[in-house]
C-alpha cells in the first residue's frame, strides 16, 4: 500500500508491481499528467530518479523512458512543490476576467462600506481612515468553471389528489403514491480554488456575472496558486451543493404532475467533468480594530464588497443618518 502524493489516498500496487507505467492511472494521477503536459513543464531527472524543477533544460516525458529510472510514486514531487513550480508567470497568457474598478475606486468603496455598517462601533470609520489600508493591491484569484453530468436515483411520495376540508382552512391529502425513478442532467458551477480557505469562504458569497468577457490575455502579475479542481471541489463541499441542486430540480419535475410532495429522497453521483481555470481580479486586504483583524474583498469587476466586521452600539447621530440615507 502506498499514498498518492496529491490526494493521500492509499493504493494497492500488489497486482501491478511498483511501476507507474504498469499502473492504471486514477483521477488524481491523471490530472498530474495532464497538468504537466498542458503547462509544458521543463524538468530533468537527477541521479536518484526524482523530478528536479530547478533545471528546466529538458522537456518532460511522463513516464520517463530508459533504464534505471524510478517509476514509483515516491519519485513524484510533493503537492506544495508541484503547485509552486507551475505558477503562471507575468506576460503568460491565461484566462483572466478584465478589471473595471481601479485602485482608487476600490478604496472609496471600502471606506463607504465601513461608514454604512449598521451597529458598528462609533469610532470604526475614524480608526479605519487613520490606521486602515491606504492602498489596495490587485490579486488574481483562481476559480474553476465546471460542467459535469449528474446521474441521480430518487424515491418520492406524492399526493395524487388534493381535497380541501369543509371544516377548516387546512387542506387534506388523499391517495398517496410512491414514485421511484432516475434522472440525468447537466450542472455547472464556479468554485474558488485558492489555497486560503478564508478567502474561499468570502469569495463564495459574491455574485458573478456571465463569462462572456473572459479572454486569454497576458497576466500582468503572478496570480495566486490554484489547487487542483478535485481538491477545490472537496474544500467547497460541492457534493452537498450538487445534491441540493439536483433535489430542487427533481422536485420541480414532480410538481408539474403532482399537487404536492410528502417526501423526497435523492442519491446522485457526477461524471464527465469538464473544467476551465479562470482568474478573477479582487482587491483583498485586511483592517484592524481593537486588536482584531478583519478580512475583506472588493471585486475589481463589479465593485461588490464583502468582508468581516466588528459590532458596537454606534451613536444616535449615526443611526439617524443611516435611516435618512435608507429612504433617500
């Protein structure tokens, strides 16, 4: 039994020996190979047979050919080394969403957001202006646009007839039926692939427009590292989201023929994943108040802002001004 260097799952090689060339590649290992080929990573083999990214004079051949090379999983680089060795460099074409909000506008949006927070400490705005960020740096955060097939099996108890009781306003159901069937459909999702779970949680709350404006252009700065899509999928609990979306879709289908549904149980799995790595521009920074640090992000495309905040009583005048602005 050995551990995959990416997903850390154990694999039994007793049937295949200890050579990758004889092993049927699983999904994580296939992604490593495709990632190498797509990025045209340059590498050479050191005398011990391990991958050496410091010398990129020779093109990668996977698996390496020739006698004396170690094809075991141990010869593969660790995940952190792999990710840091394959970052897009400036002036390299990647899929980027264009910037529509500049640095000055982003800073104004942040300070206006602070000034309009309800139940905030009375000195929050003054503290942020004097000790908060005076300049916001742009960061390109990786996302995966996913398209995949969902196959589901469900069991539902539906009510064929709906009769209103003459003794009260509550309806009474009659003639219940159990329906067992399956459903196959397509789903699309956009998930954050940042290594920072805190950034992923904040950016997951944003509203993202259509991707018509995305183009492959030269990246002006080094973007954030991107996790593999299957790692980002697990981190963002996409299995639960997929189940919720599929359940809602099946419920809509059943309600087209049944007046109501008593219960619905759905199990599903996904396949045929097609993904595209896209970098969204954000102004991500922090501010401090009362020795606490709060993370916030401003979308460089839409100007939307989301972040952490402190709470307090505020002032009477501040509440009056917020109420006036609410109705104006």
